[in-house]
């Protein structure tokens, strides 16, 4: 390695050996990126010149910008990796229908987007696979598109000041938001239109209801079926053999539709249930018969009620 001068003598008389030695030192300096624990000083640095700073490990790849040596990345000699600089720099771009990232004027990886104009595209100036770390300083709409602007949840996002995201360019003007971070719980609800969502504090007012997808517990033919509200409040299964129903482990309300198959067996209930004789009607094993078992657990007290549908 060398930090020798790269300027060969242009005046006076030098021997061939001196000239060759000077040239070899210059070539070695170029080959080794002017390796050294301090900035190369044999010549005044030129804009664009590279330097491999060996004062620390991993070694630092630096490039002279005309004033300073700026970091381009690191060489990990132990694991034999090049560690690129991710992000770096900062710029503010005003929102527009097409808010171009990765342009020559704004190549930075860390971007603040200001303004309130709805965004439908981030342009086509970036390199394929390039990542951008974006901060929003105001409220605007990111418009979801299943090809050109793929957003989490497959829905538009209403930004608020302080929201952040990581977005990747996939080529052909197509972008994907890899991660979106809402600045507050309120902004999360607002962005997805969940301002009236159920909260742990309760007291929410609803103007409409919900569509529910029942959970298919498949066929129960032996052992014990223990419903869990994590799978939804509406569940169903096929009675394929004798088995038992046990109460859920947490306070909840669950309705279970049971349909007897040709292999239906007797269904019993765990002794943990507290049920009156009137509610504990017998469930037959007739093929095709259906039953709804309504299970409630309140303050750790589980009960059930059976309704015959035939």
C-alpha cells in the first residue's frame, strides 16, 4: 500500500530508476486507494479522489468532495464484507401528484415530504431496489395502487406530521412501502378510517355494524374442543365423533355452529360450565342435524346454551 505522490516529475533530469520508482509508488497509491491511517498528504487531494482510512476497523472508504472526505462505506476485513452507507444526506421535497425520489437534484436517502398534495407516484428516477427513508411534515393522502404504489393494508393512507415510512423502488415506476410508522395511535386510526374503532377505554359510538367471517374449526371427532375468541366470535365445525366442549380460557362470547356428520358422536360438556337443566338440552347424533352452542364466560364464570336448528 502507498500514499506516494501521483505527480511524476516534469522538469530536470531524473534517472530511469528514479522515474520508475516514482511511477510505481503512484500506481500503488491508486491501486490501494491511498491506504493509510491519515488522509493522503503527498499531494493536495483532488475532488473525487478515494482514500481507504485504516485508522479504525472496519476500514472506512472515503471520497474527497472538494472540501471534506465523506464516507462511502466500510470494508469489514474480518467477515470480508462491504458495508454501504444507508441513507445519508437530507432533503425536503414539496408534495406533488408525482413526488419524485432519487432524482439528480435530490439523490438523498432521507427525505422530508412537505405540503398537502395527494401523492399517487414517486416517479421513475431511482435505481431498482433503492430504499428511501421518508418523513412527513404535514397531512396528505398516499393513494394505494396494487402495482405502482403498494401500501400496507392495501388502502390509502392519510398522513399526519411525524409519520415515517421506508419505501423501495421496484422499477418501471412501481414502488412498495416496506414499512409505515404512525406517529400516534390517533394517526393510525385516522389514516385507516378507524376513528370510531373499539378502544380499551370503551364508550365508542357506532353508526354501523361489521361483516364477520366465521372460523372453520374443521372436524372434531375426539378429545376436547376448546373455542377461543382469538379465532372470532362466530365459529363452526363438523361433529365427526364423540367429544367434549370445554369453556374458553378467557372471558368472551362465542357462538359455535355444530353440524352432525354421518360419523357424529355424543357431545358432552365440561363440568367447568355452570348451566341450568333447562339450557343443557341433549344434542342428538342424527346425521345432518345442526346446533348452535352459545358460550359465555363472564368474570371467569362460563355458561352455555344450546339451540336446535331442526
